């Protein structure tokens, strides 16, 4: 059925075009032979094709455009005729003899255009006549196109100020009246279109109507182009008349489109000065009109206008734009009781953007907007509509973008209250947005209160919000959510680093606050948040380190000791998660800091904690290897310990090393331990004998490893371990350890060489290369000459 | 044979010419055989002057009982064919009985002739003016030659010319109010008016304005009435809504109208009516008036040229 309809339409269009072309042909012939009578006859016949009711507006437009082109030729001919002395007045009468009204009026408009050009009559009279006569077409589509034609041919002939058709004192009024009248009539026709034809095709008709809307809107554009329409004219005549038409037509489609048009085509400053009038029309529109989009657009335009130049801002203040808009929005929302949440939020979001642009200094306005929004949202519970949620995010992001400074946003008391209406997920998204804003602008949060306020905003990240535990469980089952979770926690961890105050007292307060909050985060969050906090604390420690301890003897003042206590407790919380490896690292980090502060007992305590963790919690052998190397590394740098403590710790460390599972790991850990006995810049910590002991032990283990390998697999494996130990020997040799002699090195080199050539050794190119480069290093040192060369000289390779 | 041909041929040629033929305006006139010829135009009280030329054929002489010229105003009713009613008859004797040998011209003159009625060519009736030359002969039929001419009488504009305003309608269907600026129009006039829609319950496709001519002939029971639509002029395309007003502007010059004639010589009348026709979407035609003839308007032959009228009918309802 439908496809038939379309095909039929095609057929009718084709027939229409054919008829049009045929008559146009005869018309051209008549034009060529200057036969006025025939020209009129055939042009009227040609225009009769436009009388069809069978075409959809889209197809009708095609026919119209073709006629339009032909009429241009006819207009040229009329101009010629007039120049040749044919009375334009007679011509104006002659075309009115046509029996059918539609061709008659098209011709009349065409001649009318020439008539105005000839200036034989004032433009306003001709225009008035034309626009009145066009009333004869009451068929919506045909009427719209005819009037559109009138508007088209007349737009450069309006008696505007400065135009060559300018008339008497009221000339602009005449021009405006003409356009307004044509606009009013067109709008009436356009609105009436929906009632034509059967009810079941309503949807299709609405679509067709919407295609025609620009014909109506063009009139407003023409109005905006009239030079003489100044602010007064706009305020007193144009806007009231247009709005009257808009309100009275009581049609959703028209009202929405035309309001939009008004906002788009007229200058911003006019809108600003007529805000009352424009806004007062809004509550009068049909309830189904999408008023939020209209108002949003208005506010967007005004915002851009305000942003365009600082000079216009006083105007905004002068007309109290904010309070007017704010009232209007309130009224619109009241009038539309069942407006969906998204509408409400969009409106407030636009208003907020507007406020931020126009009154950046009036934070109270912004807060007022948020407050009003909260009021409207209250009682609706969490918002579930995803679009509305997005709008809220936009609403909340606006102040951040504008001020580039969360500190300002934190002053908005209603800000967190709005956030409460977001669901958990979006709340987190919003929190992330806030954090990103802070990061981007490198904002420093400097006081405890602000931190409290900020944490109120991002609490969705800090802890599980009530009633969402179940969500959390579900989340855990999805890997992708796990990634999101990591992402957000990482960003939160970064946020902690932005909380900073130079004053240690204040900083300490901040740290305490942060700690209080993050400890509520539960085992899943702590591994992310605590390290960040720890390092923040350590930063403070470093800062204090330089100062004298407790300079005023004040009990309450912040001392490194106090901080270390706090640190200890905090890490303890983490180890209960459990996250032993992480805790261990943090303990070591703290120990180092304590070391720098010369707090031996504290450092010792941290080490103890680390050892306990190692012994009790870290059971994975790989983790053990990593941990032992960390311990050795940290311990090596410790200088605060007395001999006894140090001995205890190094002894333990060596012990752990020797108890690793894999021989190779054992070997490496043990030779690493050798460093514990030889600290370069401290004379009292150079114990060559124990270094040698370690290295020898390492050699033994390496040997044992080889034999084990031989027993288990039938070959001795690689010589890498030996080469590594050789390097260690060379290191201490170079450092001047008296226990390391040329002969021991020589012996080791030979051992390796033999091993490499033994049958049971598996060839290992990497080890060969390593060895070769080690030998090259010895050669190189030899050639260096001087003390070093001399030292190396005896070694033969 | 030659003798026979000579016997049935008229013995002379007669032609009538007007003294001011060159300067006088000529208008078309439809003859009985359907041909249109151009004839001179006169109005009442004019002098009709000219000459008659009689030229015997082949130089033969012939005898006659006298030559006369008549000016006749006749009304011819077609259903009463053959009967002419002469309402004007003027005679001038041109020659006494005698013989004609050679071509001869006779001057004639009718001074300030009363020609009260205008020439009219209708469906059932014709009013015409002729100059008739009769050469009387004995025993054989007279030689008669006629020359038509047309009479138009210009009347001054009527002193009272009211507008026509009326509310009409079809109950619960369509109520309109129309207003025409005048009730009397000259023939080159323009009808200006406005149609105001008070109630629209039918689906109107378009609205036309018709000019109808009602010609009635005869008297009493023998009255014949013919109605003819002379103009069909589309005023509106599409369906209006309540409150809409549609302008009317109809130029009369393209149509072949005559002035209104009332009871000419008790023989016939010609009246004109304006009729609004509404066509609905099923192509049914609705006439707004109870009688299908419409609103009576008066046409007259005005004086002077036509003046351009810009849109001026600004009626407030």
C-alpha cells in the first residue's frame, strides 16, 4: 500500500513536471516573440500545475522550485515590457484576469515585484496589496509555498531604512508590518496543516509539517535582517507580535520551533533587554513543548554573549538577568508538574552555566541554583534515568570547569547535596571528574576543612556507600569492573598527594583526617590508598628532618616521632588486609626515613615489623626472593644502628638468605648479603673477613647447585652464578677489601674456565658472553695504568 | 441562359456609407450567420448622416416606385421569429418614382435621433438598429439593403451606490458574511469585496465568484427566462477556518457584459447577479443563496476610463 502511494506520487510528480515544462516551452516562445497575452496565458497554465493536492510537501517543493525558476524569466520579461513602455499598472491588472486563483497570485507577486522596482507606487502599498490578496489561498501547503514565494521576491524590496524603497517616516513599520503579517498567516496555515486529512496519518503529516518549518521561520530571519528594526522597534512591535502568534497558535511543533527561531535569529543584546517578555511567554506554551531545550538554548546564547566580551556584563547586571531567568525556570517547572527529572536538571544546568559565565564572582548565585535543583529533586530518590544522570554530571562539572579550582566549588554548600541524588556508579564517575579537575589544575588543598569537604564529595570512592554492599559483591565478579575499580582508586591515591600544606601542623592535621577517612575504606581499598598516605607522611617527615626536634618543647607540636607512630599504626592496618608484601615495602621505606631522622629505635621497630611479616606472612618463594633483596638493600643503607642491633639484623638477613628454596636464589641472596658488611663511606662498617665468608659461602652454594643439577639432570647447568660471584669478587677487590687477593680471583677465573670446558656443562652463550666481558673488563682496568692498573696487573687472563 | 441569369440578378448595387466613417469608432457585431463584422457605434441624440449609392448593373436602366431610407430600432424575439417590433422608425424619401439610368448618390440625414435602447444580442432576444434602403418596384419584390449599427448609451454614475452586505448560510454548515463595495458597477469597473467566514463545517475545496446574466423575454405566461454564466472567478483555494476573511477583486473588463436592462419596451429584461459557489471535497457545489441566481447587481455603461484601484476594502467585522 505504502509503496504504491510513493510510486503514485512519483508518477504525479513526473506528470506535473511534464505539464510544467510543456507550458514553460510555449511561454518561452511567447516571451521570445514579445507576445504578452500568450505569455500570460501559458504562464498561468504552467502555474496551474501547482494546484495539485496529490504531492507531499517534499515533492511539491520540487515542482515549486521549477516554477520559481520559470517565474524569474517571466519577471525579466515584465521588466523589459515596463521598459518598453508597457504600463506596469496595466500589467498589474492584466494578470488579475486569470480565472484560477493560485496562478493569478503567483503572477501578481511576480508583477508586484517589478511594480515595486519601477517605483511607480510606494513599496508599502504594493506589498500590502500582495499580502492581503494572498489570503485567497487557504490550502496549507499551497498557501505556505505561495507566501514563501512572496517573501522571497519581496525580501530585497522592503521599504527598510536606507533601502532604495524607503518611504515616509513610518517606513520601517510598514516593512515590519508586511513581514509580520505574512509570518502570521504562514504560521496559521502551517498549524492548520495537522488537521487536514485522516487522523491515522497524523504522524506522517507531522513529519511533513516539520519539513516545512523553515518556510515559516524564514520570515523571522527576514525580520532580523531589517536594518530599521532597532531595540525599541523589536521590543515594542516585533517581539510582542511574534510571541502573540506563537502563544496563540497552541501548537507544540510550531511553538517549539518558533521559540527556537526567535532565540537564534535575533541579536543577543535584544534578548537581554527583552528577557521579561520572552520569558513570560514560556509558561504559556503548551505543556508538551520541550521548553527546557528552548530555555537552555537561550541561556547558552546569553552565556556565550557574556563570554564574548567583558563590556557587555554590566548590561546583564542592569537587567537582572539572573533573577529573571531563575524565576522563569521556577515558573516553568511549576507549570509543568510532570516534567521529567532530566528536564529539570537540564534547565538548572543551563542556568548554572549562565551564572558562571555572567557572574563568576557571585558564588552565591551558583549555590542558589544548586539549592533550587536539590529542592526540585528532593523526594524523588536516586535518579535512575541515565540521561538525567548525565545531565547532573554536566551540572556538577560546570563549576569545576569554570573555576578550574575545586576550592571554589567546595564553598558551594549544595554541591554535595546534589551529588547525593546520583546512583553509586555515577557518583564515582563524578568523584573521578572532580579528582581529574584537581589533577589537571594542580590545585593544592590546603586546609583540613577543605579536605573534609572534598572527601564528602568523593566519598563514593573512599568507602562503600550504604546499601550498596551487594553491588560491590556483584562488581567483584566482573573483571572489567575490577579494572574500573583500580582506576578510580589509583586516581584517589593521586588525590592524596594533592593535599598539602607547608605548615607541618596543618599538614599533620590533614594527614590525620585523610587517615581517618581511608581507614573506613575496607580491605579492597587500603592497598591503593595507604601507600599514598604513607608517602605523604614521609614527605612531611623529610620536611621536619632538617629542623631541630621539637624546637619549642611543645607537647602538641608535630614531631617525626609522632608521625612514625602514626605510620606504624597505619601500616599495621594494611597488613591486616592482608597485604604483606606491600606492608613490608612500606615498613622498609619508613625504616629508611627513620634512619635519616636518626631514630634508631623507631627504625629498628620498623625492621622488626618487616622481619615478622617476612617470617609469618610471606610464604611464596618468589615473593621471598624479592623481599629479601629489598631487606638487604635497605639494611645496607642504614647507618643509625648500633653494632648490636645491626648484627642482629644482618645476621637474620643472612639467615633468611641461606634458607631460600632455590639454590640459585640462595646463592644470589648470600652474595648480596656480603654488601651488608662493607659500606663504602663508613669505616666502622668494613668487615672484609665477613665479606669473604659470604662470598665463599655463595661459591659453595653455587657449587652445590651445580652438583644437584648434575645429579638431577645429568649436566651441571650454567656457570652464570660463578661469573656473578667473580664480579662480586672484583667489586670488593676494587674497593680495597684486603681479604680479596689476586690469587682468589685467579683461582675463580680458572675454575670458571675449567667448568666451561667440562663436558657436563651445558653450553650457555649468555654466560659465555658475560664471562668474556668480565675478562675484558679486567683487561681494560689493567691497561688503565695508575693505581688501578697496578692492582689488576697481577691477574692473568 | 444569359437571359435567365440576367433576370434573377438584382438590377442594381446598393451601398450605404456614413459621413464620418473614418473617425467613428467601430465595434464588432455578430451576425446571424455567425460571422463577426465591424460596425459603427452611435449613441442617442447623435446625427446620423451619410449617403446611399445606387449603381445599376451592366448599365441597364430600371424602373422603380421610389427610393426611401428608414432608421429602425427593432426588437426581435426568437420564439416569435419573423416578428419585429419597431420601437423607432424614421423615414426619409430619397427619390420619387421614375427610372434610373446611371449610378446615383443620395444624401441622407437623421438629426438628433432618439435611440433610447442599446443594441443587445441575447439568447432569446435581439435589439438592433439598422438603416434600411428600399427601392420599390412594381410586380417584383422590392430591392432592400440594410446596414447595421450599434448603439451604446453612456450614463452618468448613479448618485446612490450602496454597498452590498449580507449574512447568508446553510444551517449548521456554512455561515458567511459578504460585502461588496458597491451595488452598481460600470462595465470596466472592478468588484471589490470581502468574504468573512462565520462558521465552517463543510470541507470546502474552493470558492468561486460567478457573474450570471438573467434574460427574461415576453410577458405574463409567455415569459421565457434564460440564465447564463458569464464569468467564473476562483476566489479561494482550500478550506478556511472560522474568522478568516477572503478578499474579492474582480475586474469586469475581460467579460462581455452589458448594462442592466429593465423591461425594454415591455419586451425583455436583462439582469446580472453575483453568485458565490462553494465546492466541497466531494465536488458538490453549494450555492450560498436560496435561489441559485445570486445577488443582484446593476451594471451601467459608465463614462470615462478605468482607474486603477489599489486594495482598499478594509472591512472590520
